C-alpha cells in the first residue's frame, strides 16, 4: 500500500503550482472596458497548510461509503467530484506514483457515482429534484426538442434524440438559461486541456453523464423526460460543487462548518469565493481557493483589473446586510450559502449587462450596425491579435485589403467569458438564441409559413421570404443553411457559422469536432 501511504502522508501539506498565463488573466480588464497595464499575480509555489486547531477539508481520496459525505448530506456525484478537487501533491515524482495508484480508482468511482445519480433521477426518487421540477424542465425543452431529428421509433416506443442532437439541445439549454458553455456539451468542441487526470475527469463530467444516460436508455434515443432528468441532475452536481467551493473559502478563513463569523468575516469569505471564480481564467484548476493569503491576493488583483468587481462587491455587501437583519450578528455557513446564491445570480446579470454594453458600443462604430466592423477600426478600440480573431471565426478576410471583425462571432468568443469552474465558462449571452427560440416555438406549434415570415419581420429581421424557402426545402432549423440565414437576417446578433462546424451542408446540428476553447490558447491573445 505504498501509494496510499504517500497520499495519507502528504494529503494535508502539499505544494501547489499557481502558474497562470498573463494574457489570459488580463482578459477581464481588456474585454470589460479598461486597458490596464496590470500584470497578473506572480506564479509562486503555495503551501497549503491547515490552520492550527481546525480541520480543513483537503479533499483527500475516500471510499464510496465515506462517512463525511453522509454526514454532510452530499450525494454520490457531488462527493466524488469534490474528492477529485483536492490539492496537488508537491513532488512531481510522488504525484506520478500516487497518480498511477489512484487514477483508475478515481475514474471508476466517478462512473459509479454518476450511474447512481442517473438511476435515482430516472426512478423518480432523487433527493435534489422532484416530479414537478422535471415537468417544468420538459416544458422548457419541448420546443427545441420538437425541431431536432429523432431516432427511428422501436415498435411502439417513440424515437428520442441521438447523442449529437441531445448534446446540442443540452448545450443550448444551459447557454440560454445560464450563459454557461458546459464542457462536454459544446457542439463546437472543447479545447481545454486540464493538466491532471483528476481535473480532466471533473471537466468532462457532463459528457460522462450523457454517455451514462445513453447506455441506460438503449437504442431508442433520449426522450424528453430523460433529457429533463439529465438537466436536473447536472444542475444538482454543479450546484453541489459550487457549495463545496464555498466551503473551501470558508475553511481557509479558519472556520469549521459549525462556526460563526461576523459581517466583516462573511464578506471576506464571499470575496475570496467570487474573486477566485473570476480570476481562474486559465481554466486549468478546480476553482477551489487554496490559501487565505492567495485568496486575498486574488481579491486585490481582480478589484484592480475587472470593471464588474464593484457591482460584485456591492452585491456581497447588500447580501451580508440582509443576513444580519434576518439572523443577527453571528453568521454561519448557511448565511454564506444564501448570499453566494444571490451574488452568483447578480454576477451573471452584471456580466450580461456588460456584454450588451459592448455590443452597443461596437454597433456605433463604422459597419457596426451591419455586424461587421473594419479590423483597422477595431484595432483602435480593442487589442485581440489577428490569430485569435481568426481562430474564433470572428475575422472575415474575404476582402484581403479590408478585413472586418464579425461582431456576433467576436462576442461569443471564449475571450469574453467572465468566470470559470471545472465544468463551464460563464460567457456572454447568445443574443441569437431568442430568435431561434421563437422560431422553434412557431414550428413546434405548426404555425403557417406566413406566420413565421411575420414573426421574423416583427423581430426586426431581414430576408423573411428566404427563410420560408429554406424551411419548405427541408433545411434543418439548426443546420448550416438556416444558421447562415440567421446571420444575414440578424447580423449584429447571430454569428456566421463556421464551415468546419458542420459535417456537411445538410447536417441537422453542428458537429462536435471543432475546437472552441482552444481559441483562448492562441499564443498571443492581445496586442498592447
């Protein structure tokens, strides 16, 4: 048992490398309105130490029946994911030995946990959601579900969605509802390369969950009820991991879960929690704050370079005041959790508002109203490199002498994402999603083509008759031809589809082979 001994020996004190790419850390400052010359926090080795006299969760490996998970009321999936987020072993040699020892076990344990989550959901006895929640989700998913290609029915069983269509539907749901680009669901692919196998397992949880679900239901495809179970289960897992990240911020403040703190202490806990969420823009760690000193350093840095931090700070302050009014001066972890939920929702609102302000600003530039700003004009305002814009499918070079930046593609690029966890990036809302959703509802309700044309005109779109022609010719609503029409009809809001994003012109949904997040790894992101 030498590997287990090494893990046990070093589990409470380990060195963690915080190597962050400087330009990636500066995304927030440049893209959210300021061109600060700040440099990122220096890359240092940080010692993860337990405060004396306290027990700090170190997320060490534990078995499926670990008592701490049961005591905390964690479901198998949340428990497995949090165990994968423990700090890295200091020595590369020891890390390799321990990794060889438990990599297979970690993967098998996560698989068992996801199966347990899905089985509970399908059986209708999951503790985190009920039948009423699933009915609400089915109603929300139904219009999009109805417009996607279904599998051939088996006997008297209705054919559901195949894996590609299901992945597209789920990606669209989380993007439209939360502005999340969930890894493992994005039809444009995922270019993120986690540095370690445990983080790689965490980052692929949505894809793993979908594969588990597909195996459970067999060849008839994924029906509406099954897809609703997936959404509810994944939301539960992500919310559970969010709580675990907050617990780590609570712990580095020398607080046990049963302890209380005052208003100043609670504000610090929440600032460290939120700053790490914004700061982790390299997308290579778990989103778990490791030390109080490092957390406060990140708070200071984000406060300097991120224009939205003032709104985040104000939301924290107001949330703490509300908790004092309700619970008194002694504030426990439940108060931290309540404020964190409000602040995260506020953060999504603030982020979306900043994105809309950016679009309004770009629309005022030459060509902006038509969604195509000359690259030379863009250079006066923003600093992305040509390589980045090209990789993000945001650069139209059809006229080599006068290249233009496609506003809608630019806004949906990974450089405009504000916060990150292991599982998703919080990015700009997809302004085109509203147009797609209205068309989905119209087609699901089997409205006439005349009604569809009127709908397009009412929404300010162009070329309504061309859409009618495409649909009457049998073109898929989410295929390349209709996506190109959307770009032409709403050029400021709908991105131009990449040719490489579809297996062919008749493809019903985007393919999942192209890279999306990889564009954030272009050697030089910004020009200063």
